[in-house]
C-alpha cells in the first residue's frame, strides 16, 4: 500500500491570493478524490506566521507543497497540481 500523500498549503492571514489558492486547491482535491477514491491523502493549511521553518516562503505565499516538494506559488496551477497528484496515485 502506498504512503498517504501529504498536501500542504502555506498561507498568510489576510492574503487575497491565499483565499483564491484555497478555493483552487479545493477544486483540485475534489477532482482527485473523485478520480482516485481509494488513494489516501491529507490536506493541511499552514499559516506562515506560526512556523519559523516556513519563512523561506515569505515572498512566495501562497505555496503549495505536495510531499514536502514545492509545486506552486503565488497562484495554484490547477492542471499542474492535479497532474502531480495523479503521478503519485
């Protein structure tokens, strides 16, 4: 059995791009869940202000990480994010 996919979205409170990224990611996750219903995954929103180790992303927020690998920043490319998840499925 494959390990669960870890999806993390690094955000900042009050960030208008982050609000859009959350909606984009929700669409990607909905499609992924529909096409790969048996594949386990977790989704976590991480506020950059709460994690010192995330400060390296301070100029790129929002940042999408999949299994700790940066996949997108500033804007979520839904097609690219879905393709990356599909490769892991």
